[in-house]
């Protein structure tokens, strides 16, 4: 099993690759929030999916599995970002653009250690 540490800088760098109006995820949806989209596209193997649920990151390596094969506590910056994005339009799934995600991330990082990593143990590599 390979351990991959993903920092807030990795996430921010990914967001900056998109046009400001490009949709990078959806608020309030576990498997399509911007963090889950980033991890699914950039970190976990192609056959795996990710969901962000409360304080936990879930990694599913089998599409048929109802239960995650790996579960991790979220880093402080991820918790802050997900909570802030979900407050954009409470109760309603909302498309999140790269510009909005960057704005929220910058707001969240005030007072948060930017080197905090989200460790992931994933089978194989992308």
C-alpha cells in the first residue's frame, strides 16, 4: 500500500489549473465536493472513488462496495474548506467554480497551518 500526503498547496495548485468559471465540484454532495473531485482525479487509482463525509474521508476501491475500504480523519484545512463550501447555499447542492473554491480556500486558510497534510493510503498509484 502506498501512502500519499496531499497538502493544501496541492489542492490549491489543482484549482488554479481551471478557468475561474469552471465547475470543480458540488457543495453538499459527498462524492462530488471539490476535495473529493480533486482526490478522485489526482490521487487515488482510476478505479477508486472518494467521498467526504463529516469528519471522514472514505475511499472506495470497488465500485460495487457499499462500505469504504479506507477511512481517514480529515485534515484541519479540509474540514474548514468543506464546511465553508457547504454553507454557500445551505441545504441545496450547489455547483462550485474554481474561483469560488479558491476564494473559500483562501478565507479558510487564515489561521490554519498551510502545511497540514491529508494522508492517504491508496493501493497503487495514479
